[in-house]
C-alpha cells in the first residue's frame, strides 16, 4: 500500500512539474504544491500512518492530510 501511495504522489508531482514548465507558473506555487505532496506522503505513509494504537498520532496524520496538505 505504501508503494502505491508513493507512486501516485510521484506521478502527481511529475505531472505538476511538467505543467509548471509548460504554463510558466511561479516557482513559489510549484514549491507550495510539492511541499503539500510531501506532507501528504508523510501523513499517508510515514510512522503516523502506522500509529493506529496511539490516538494523538492518528489524529495528527488526519490533520496533516486534511488541513495542511
């Protein structure tokens, strides 16, 4: 499951970078998008995603993916 999530996020990042080059988006917008993808990857595949027994860590993963990313 982790590999699939990372592969999907990598494809999204690649597609966005290709579109950013073609459409001449600002570097700040591109950096923000890539930072959001990194936060989503951390929340979906990192140690927070495996912390089903710890309510605080589980809710932190929800906050990362739902509000920050």
